[in-house]
C-alpha cells in the first residue's frame, strides 16, 4: 500500500536544529514533509524510522506498506510532529488521508452503548493520526471481501472504556483500535483474512475474534485473543 499518489510524507533531518548536531535519536531532529521521493531519500527516511526503533522493512528505497506503517506509527507516537493543523476540523483533516471506504462520521461513531451512557467523547486532536494505519488495513479488507464493513467501536474515552468493561490500557483509548462486523461475512472469515494480511507484513498489531465482531489494532507488535 503506497500513499495515494507518488507524493508521500517522509522524514527529513532538520538541518537547522538548535545546536546543529547530528542527533537522529531525538524526535525533534526529524520533520515529516509531503514530497515526491527519489529512492535515496526514501532510504534516508527508512533509516530514520529504524533509528527511532520502528520497523520500516528493508532499507531498500521503496516506499512499501511496512515503511508507510512505520511512518504513521512514528507520527502517532510523536503527535507534535504530525501534519494536523491546529485549527483543522477532524472532517477536513480526514478528507486528506486517502481512506477510501470509511467516512469521518463512521470513524467518530461513539459506540452503541454511548447513546445511553453519554460518557464517550471525540478523540483528542493529538491522537488523530493513530487511527489511519488501522483504517488502511480495513480499506484493504473491504476490497478483499467486497461487501460493507460496519465500525461499531473505535475511540473510547477512559471513562466510557472503563464503564463498558474495556481493558484499562485498551488501544481503543489510544484511537488505534476498531471493532467491526459485517452482515455478509462471518467474524471468523474476517478475522482469518486479517491474520493472512498480518502474516504477509501488511501491518503489525492486535487481532481479537468475538462471536459478533472482530477487533483489529495497529499497536506495532502482534497480539492475539
Ligand atoms: Zn476492540
């Protein structure tokens, strides 16, 4: 999965940092920029991601799925580096992310039980980039099953999460997890399709199978339940 065009966000060293030092281990040494990338610049970006402890796949100058996920994970871990403008609405920001099958309204759905509880909120601005890798996984899954996917639980405020019995540090509270279901395909089939995508290296994250829905998140390492 490459970015929607040949223009991609990539990490660049900040040449004018305070001391002018080579300090790639510092988050503020890097800045993301949207550019057309030649291979040697992609390699530099991949090296930057690797030095930051993220896995961009082979340092080969090709912007593939692992590099894209590593980049997006970098942005979600360093929200001050993200491309979210301070005054931008979620809807305006979301429209630029290249998500094909899900709307901003679906992604901000607060969960069925919140209609009564009224404890949930919209995700904090700094967490917005965290949901994009997970939505890219579901975009691909939607392509492969060829029928609609319904998002039933995405962001949960800590209060809402604890009230509905969610795990304390649930990735739903970090806006990188989605519970979803389909009227056309069983949970077992959806779950197994995601498992195959994960094995192929399309993403790293958690997969949970429940009778009526599937959980997926892109926490950066694999987990199963
Ligand atoms: Zn979940």
